[in-house]
C-alpha cells in the first residue's frame, strides 16, 4: 500500500466522522433528542428574550448617544431622539451620568448600551443584570 492510498483513506474516514458524530454511530440505541423549543415573536429574530420596553427622554433638540459599552468613554455608534421607543435586555453598571451608573443593553443592537438616566421604563419593570 503506498502513501497516496493511505492518505486518501485517512481523508475519507475524517470526512465520514465529520458527517456522522460519534454519538450517532453508537451501537446502542438512545432516546430520541428533545424537540427544539418553538421560536416566539420576541426570540425569532434575536437570540435572547426582550425583557422591557423603554422610552428615550432627553429634552427637546437633544439626542441620546448609543455606545459600544456601558460608559461615556466607549465609542458612539448612533443617536436616538427623545420619544424613541426601545427594547431593553439587561442592565449593567458603568460610567455615572448625572449620578446614575446604570446602563441598559439594547435588544438587536449587538451589545450596544444607553444611559439609564435618559430612558424611562414602566413602573414595576425589572431588568436582569447583564
């Protein structure tokens, strides 16, 4: 048997192992896998659940900066007008803005944050910590 034949055989075995994981090739039968959870409207687009809805309150003519992290030293990635409605996923401590160190993570913005000082959420709403 030459080296080329052995190499082809190794490549073929590696390809088969990639297609059929070891658990699928087990000799003993196993229980069927559980059915995946159905996606709801809130989780169909996002990979996490949206927990709360907020409204931007900055004052007339001012905009709220969307930042790449929970602090004023992070890069600004966009702005929002006063009255804009937001979906929030969690909260995190960061740079203090007018005495408020809480920042909200925005849903669907790939880890973008806004200062909680400028966002109003309904009374009784609690967001988990990130």
